[in-house]
C-alpha cells in the first residue's frame, strides 16, 4: 500500500509540475472556449497573447492556432495569418507549417459534417451560450463534448441520416441494444471517456475500437505523414 501511494503521489506531482511549467490551465481554458463558445475578436486577442509568450511552448501555441483556424475558417477577416507570423517570429517555422496544413487535412472542404455549432444559426448559438453552464458542465475545462456523442445518441434514437451513415440491407427499426463503433484513423481519450459515460447513462451496450488511440501529438504526426504521402503520390 505504501508503494502504491508513493507511486500515485509521484505521478500527480509530475503532472502538476508539467501543468504549471507549460501554463496548461491558461492554454486549456482558451482551447475549450475556442471549441464551444468563443467569438472571433475575443478569441483572436487571447490566442495572440498566448502565442507570443515565451513561456508557452511552440507545440501548445501551434495547437491553439489550429483550433482557431478550424473554428473561424469561414470568416474572411480571421486572424490566422497574423497568428502564424507570431509563431514564425519565435522560431516555430515547422509548427507554422503544420498549423497551416490543418485546413488542408480537416477543413470544411475536407470533411463531412460540422465540428462546431452552425455559425449562421444565431438563435441557437445565443441559447447555447446562455444555458451552457446548466448542462452538467463541471468546470471551464470540461465544456467540450466530442461530435461522437451526438452520433451515438442519434444512432440509439434511430435518427442517423442515411446520407452520412449509409446501411446495408433492410433498416432495423427495433430498439437498439448494442452499438459498435470503429474509427479508422484512431479515436481520442475524450471520445473513449464519452463512450464510458454513455454506457452508464443509456440503456445500450456501446463498444468502441479504432486503428489507434490518439493524443494531440500523435494526431499531428499522422496528419503530417498523410499529407506528405499524398503529395508524393500526386
């Protein structure tokens, strides 16, 4: 028991050191706001401040720019180019290149469906912002929920769109008891956590698998490899 406690204390101490050294509380809060509710001018100001700080490592700055680029891709006056210049001034030429590639890999023209709420649906956005704090959000660091959650809930309710999720044979119209998910390209820890939560709240068994389990670094490596390979083939 003493050894187990010592191991846990060591792990927690190291995690705490990393969070403090990399200013991850500030970085993560802005990441969450970018993902769920941020407005362009306010987000650009916050991301600009963090990206220019020397105590924010280039990898974290790059990730912020990627999220900003995806979130506000449709706005003609977004500040992505300005943010990339800040990154280059800090010596982050590689990180700036990767941040630019995120639109090629996962932008609106390269994916199906929405990553964020419809920017044009003003009423829905306002309502979401007003009541976001009443939907079981524990703190500012757990605001985001993955798209997979909505897909699973729609599947259980029989509301999946045939255009996005085609089927073979006759459509099953009975009550769904088991859902099997397999993600080509890999799934994230947040998605795995979401599935675990849904398994306790829905009266179905959900099984998830994939080609890999992703964190931000492995996702970016995969993106860079895929884009490089496609360029060679072209």
